[in-house]
């Protein structure tokens, strides 16, 4: 079984014993259903699981009164094997986006308090308009992504001792042994190729075969395109699909800013902006906003219309480029603008799965750009990403102009320090 950090989040929710249901959202196939079932096995004597896609008959149980006793009667009338034991039962409402009334019912279920309830769905941001009443204050929303780099290392048998070893060098800011550093950089490239989708990771663990993993990833991409065809509004379907399929080309440009003209020549934002919002709500992409001034709070300085778009799983991005790209990435032989885009998305993958908002700084149309801006108690920290180990003119200029507490440079190299500039191997993005 793949070890997932989200399990600790579920356990904390249970132990807090608040009157709230948990709503686990995220893109399809990131492992939501599996982890909830495992959590239920470990923490409850009984589970009542309803999937509104595979068993649509249960929607009728939520069409009348939404009092807990009436919900129980409605469910057990349709399946008398489902048993509700107060204090010992988890009610699991899967694919809840298919039943807006069930989403509304989270409030009375939480208020009743006899049964814990977890709901999950892959299109919750898409289907919210069909919900009669959002149960504000009665649902705890948690977003789940595919495996992050640390979870990938765990899956590969590199336990917490290995991660702790890396963390020691990060904390001390000391150079790591050269050969060890190269091994760890290769593990990061391996993650870039495989990504974190559980089906892809499991296939790799079973076969150690990149080709078979690629087939799994193509199936996942096909399922996402099927979801677009199923869930997107009729007028938006071709536009959503075109935006999604354009992302590899967007990141292969010298200027990674999302450009609608790459989706369709001569078009404008007005035609496609709703399509991008759909992809974000479906959990398939994340925005990285350009800020006009790198001061706190960053969102207050977002430049409307200036943003980059990253996929929420780096392995899916590489799969969209094709199998040859994986070979180039893994062997570290890739050159050109696409390499920069892939490594940017790799670091974005690591940051977003840590819950870090994505922002960048690029003033005007010049070449100066800081790929990511972080905020902490020290202030705004610039983070530059280098696929290789080149010069950092943009970072040097940023330091001179804004005098940050310190600056980070991620490279395919080792740890080093030069004034305020701290250089780190790319894989140490997991610790920033």
C-alpha cells in the first residue's frame, strides 16, 4: 500500500470530533477513494459506502427530508445490508458531485453527530451550481493531490531515514557528498518521468518499466478528456479540451506566460478564460500569478491576465510530450526551452503539494524573471529554478533591487552560498 500523508489529515479530523463532515476533493485518480477506505478500515468497525456514479439509485435517498433518520431509512430501503451503528460507522459518500442534495445533506449529517461522514469528488468545483445549499461551517474541505516527491521516495523504499539525511544537509547548508547528490538528482528525474498518480507509481513498482507506465499515463489523460466531454458545458467542451492540450506547448515556449494565441491563433482571453477556470476547478491545473511588486501580501499585486499554468502532476505533463521526452528527461540530455518548462512544472508540483501558493515575478517584457516567490516570517523570498547550473542574472538583479532576507537558487548541482544567495539541489525544493 502506498503511504500517503493525507492519512494523518484524516486521523486529525476524526480526533478533533468537531461537528463537521470532511470533503476530500482533487483530480480524478489521485487516490481519494482508496485512502478513505483504508482510513475507514483502520478507524471504524463499520463503513457505509455510497458511490453516486456506480449506484445512482441512492440519489433518491436524498430527494426528500434530509434529517439523519430519514436519510438512513432511504439508504437502507435500497440496500438492507448497510448498517448504521452510532459512534462506530463512517458514512462515505463518493463522487458526491453527482448528487447535489447529498452535498446539502452534509449539514444535517454533521449536526446529528451520531456518524462520521466523509464525502469525496473529482468535479466538486464544476458541479457546485447544482447544490441547493453549500453546508458552510459543516464541511472541512481538504484538497488531495497525487503523490509528492517524498511519498514517491517512500514508495521506492527510500524511507524517512533517507529524507532525514537530506534534511540534515539542508538545515546545515553543507555540501552533500557528490556521488550521493547525483543519485538523489537522478531520483528526482525519475519522479519527473513517473509523477505521482498512484496507478502509474504502482505500475512502475511492479514492472520497473517506463513503457508500461507511459501506457497507464495515456489512459489517465484519456479519462480526463472523457471527463471534459462529460462534464464541461456543451459550448465549452472543445475550448476546455484545446486549453488542456495546449499546456505542453505553453511551457515549451521561451516565455512561459499562458498565451491564448497558442490555443487558437488570433483569439482573445474572453473566449477561453472560462475554459481555464473549468480545468482549475477540476483539479487538473494550477495558476501561477505574476505580481507587479514582490511585497506582502502577494495576491494584492497580481497582474490580471498575466499568469502561467502548470499541470498538477509532473508525470502527466511528460506523458503529454510523448515517450521520447521521458528518455531525455531521465537521462538529463534534454535541451531547449521545453527543459526549462518541465523543471518549472516539477518545482511547481513540489510546491503546490506542500500547500504553497504559486506566484512569480516578471516585470515588463524583458528577460528578467523569478520563477517563484515564497512568503514566510522573514518576508518575500525569491526562488529561481535552473534546469542546469547556469548564471542567475535575474536573481542577482532582484537581490540588488529589493534586498530580500535571502534568495534561493535551485540547480542540478550542490549546496552553496554566495552572500544572500543560497544554492540548493533541485530535490531540496521539498524542504523550502
